[in-house]
C-alpha cells in the first residue's frame, strides 16, 4: 500500500501525539488529502494519507469494504510516536465508507475515537461511542442524504436522526462529546472536491479534531499555509506546458524529427464568418448537452467489456467518442455545403505517412517521459510534489502500464479527429492567440458548460442534478477535463502553428490524457 506520513517534530516515543488517518474517495489518491494533512500536522497531529488498494500507487487487489484503511489503522497503532488513545480518521466521498469499515467492527469502535466525513456520510446510531463530524458544502450534491435541496440539509433525516434533533445547526455540537458520542455538522461556500482545499473545509477538520480527538498539541497555530501548496498545483499546470513545448521544440530541431514539418503545404485559413462561429457553437453545445447521458451510459456499456477496467474513465472515453462522431458529421456537412472550402487542401492536410505517424507517437511518448523524469528528480532531491504530478501523471506500475496500452487508442482517435477539425477550421495564420483561444474554447467549453449546469442548478435552485454514483463520476470527469484541456489547447495550437502537422499535437495529447486516465483511477473490473 502507498501512503504518505506527516509527522510533527514534537511527536516522539516520549511524547506520543494523536493521529489521523485520511482516506480519499472513489478515484482519488492520497494527494487529494494533502492540504488537510499539512494543516493537521502543523498543529501537532500525526497524519497519514493513503492510496486505497486499486488506486494510485497501491496494489490492485480484489476489493474489500475498507480498501486498506483497516491495515493502515493496524499500522498506525504500532507506531511508538502515536497515542493509541487518540486516533481519528477522515474520509472523503466514498472514503467515508472505507473509513467506517475500518473504524467500526460489528457495531463496535475499533480503537478509533473520532471520524470526520467530507462531502458524504452521516451519523448512524446515536449511541455509537465515536465522535463524528461532517462537512457538507453549500454547493455540495445532496444524493444520499434524503433531501433534494442543499438548503434542506439541516432537516435531512440522515442528520436529524443521528443527532436526535429536528433541526441541525451548523458548527454546533450535539450528543455527549465527553463520552465520545458527540455529533457536529459543518458547511462552507464550496463543493464536493473544492471542500478539501477550501479554508472552511480545512478549518472545520482542524476544529473537529481539536474538540473530538485531543486538543491540538501545537494549539498556538491558528493560520493556514496550505494555499501555497495548492499554488504549486497551478504552477505545475504551467510547468507541464512549458516542459512539453520546450522539449518538443528542441526535439523537432533534430534531423530525426525534422521530417514532421509540413511547412511547405498551405494551411487551411479560417474565416471570421457566421459558418465558422456556428460550427464552433454547435459543437460546444452538443458536447455539453450530451455529457450527462454519455458519461452515465458509457460506464454501463464499456464496463461490460471486462478489459476496460476503470469505470470513471469508461464514461469519459465514451463521451469523447460521442463528440468524435459528431465532429465527423459536422466535417462531412462542411465538405458537402461549404463552397469556399478547398477540398484539395483539406486532403493534403490529412495526408501523412506511416513513418510520420510513428514519429509523432514517439515524440509524444518521449515528451511525457522527459517531463515525468524532471518532476521525479524534483520529487526525490527537493521534495517538490505538486498534486498535479501525483494525480494526473502518477507512476505506472505494470498493471497500469498495460491499461495505458489498452486505453491509448481510445484517446488517439478522438484527439486526431479534434485536432484535424480544429486546425482546418479555426486557424488564423496571423492571429496565433486567437487560434489558441478558439482551440481552448472548442476543447474546454463543453465540459465547462456542464459544470456550470451542475453547480448553477445547485446554487440557483438548490436542486442537485447528480443523483447517483455514476453521475458523480460524470461530474468528476468534466472537472478532470477542465484541468487537462488547458495544456491540451496550448499544445495543439503551438505545435500546429510551428509545423502545420496536426498529428503531433494529437499524439502528445492522447498520451497525456491516457496517462492521466490510468495513473490514479480506481480499477474496478479485475476479470
């Protein structure tokens, strides 16, 4: 099992400290819990975040309810610098169920004093002698709580029953805290994922364990520094673009890769016409409107193959394939009805050779290896570990490497189609920034509009359109798309503008997406 231990300097065998085990949810690895871990450790708690089995760097095993949280609890109890009378756990999303499976055995506490759930879970038996706290953001989805509107969370039976009250006040203790039967509910202006990196969510966790587990050994610390760590995630996004583009430019200067240039062939110049904007708008709207249906049904369909073993990725891939089919239809209509289209230039645009294809694929793989190698050096020698590199570009063990080879073709096809359509429709030779903006819009706005739909409906109506785990994965898929489409857009636009060869950007992006898809996600179908 892969885990990350945050040990305060004050935690010693002579002065054991309280400990908190952090368990991430569905398809998330331990880096999702890093902000909370950091702030708990600063306050004197030993924090240990884990990659549950089948996720991240941990082994792939037949799933159990706790997915390794139980083994982690056994391990923590053996540490001489941990106070065994003050052990707590945090679960986020599906991690709440894994946390409960380890902390409660046959309805009896398993040596755990306090449990805290982010975005999921609710107190059950009010007599269970484990202090329990929950953080439900104001723009959080509410499925599983017995209410349809977030504003009704205070009267949700899931909370009122366990807290033995008709109305639950936020940040107010219910039950007998002194006898480990305390219950409390927190909220903040945040959602399912952002709650983990919001000040309201992190502060709630720190407040909870100070009351419910043990007073913070370094109680004088009241400020928060985790924002600087989160800033490194944003910088890592910039870094991946800089690394890939810089390394790609250098490799393209070598004699081996110079044959990829198609500078002698005229590019298909875009026209600022109603047809151009209509194509862009229709494609964006289709991608947004079909997302909910495609991600949900894609999971149901592709899961049945047996060899496509990551449910979250299956839904996203199916969505991309739907967009691919639509893009082909739009392109066919353009060929039939756009009288200004140079069909010979369009054919030349697609023309390539087997050697060129293989070199483009090799270039994409080489760039990712270079990027990952540089980041690994930073991780090993300077402890630079921004979340992006441990979530999107994680280490590939043999199982995940085999899945990369399986999923890669499913990303290559959409990226080839997208890059072909975008470079032949939105390329303004003398306006490279506009070209990049249009590529970004074509790639990002479908996912962005879907996210606006989900959270806009929660904010303005209180109703959540996410009603089950499969739809929750749809939301997660679109959020991942927003994160990855930024480098994808820059990479596609830059390498096409430089070489007039759309295959280069397509293969680089396919490698980037495939690696991100299999690097961390929960492997659910073992066959």
